[in-house]
């Protein structure tokens, strides 16, 4: 199972990029892949081809009217069951003995 964190945005489109981010999040939300939105990016959880397919679809959603696109991408693969999107946080919380703001 793969956890993939990424942030993607067009270059040269001004200070407010929220319309482009919304376009990307629409693709992610409609994909059916488990995800978590953060202020600095989005985390996807699934099989390699599945999550990379979503990243590719997000790129294509911007490519139509963006001549330059920047992306940061980080991947953690671990064989085994899914739901690490939440279980990794729960494991740390159990060590601390309290809930964290997530």
C-alpha cells in the first residue's frame, strides 16, 4: 500500500491559486481514492498505479491552461493492509496517551 503526499500548482498565475487547487481536489475527490487534505498538500492512499493515476489526472486537469506546473511529491510504500492514512496518526497518539490536532 502506498501513501503519497503531493502538492501541485501552476506557475505564473498570480498569488491566489485556490481556483486551481479546487480543480485538483475535484479530480481527487471524484477518483474514489482515500485522501486527506492538508493546508500544504494532499495525501493519497492506495495501490501504486491507482494513486499515480490520480496524480496524472490532476496534472492533466491543469495542463489545459497552465504552461508551467510545479509539484512536490513524497511516497511511502509498505506491504500490507490499507488504512495507514489514519492508523499512523493513531499509533503516535497511543504513545503519547492523547489525541493530537490533525
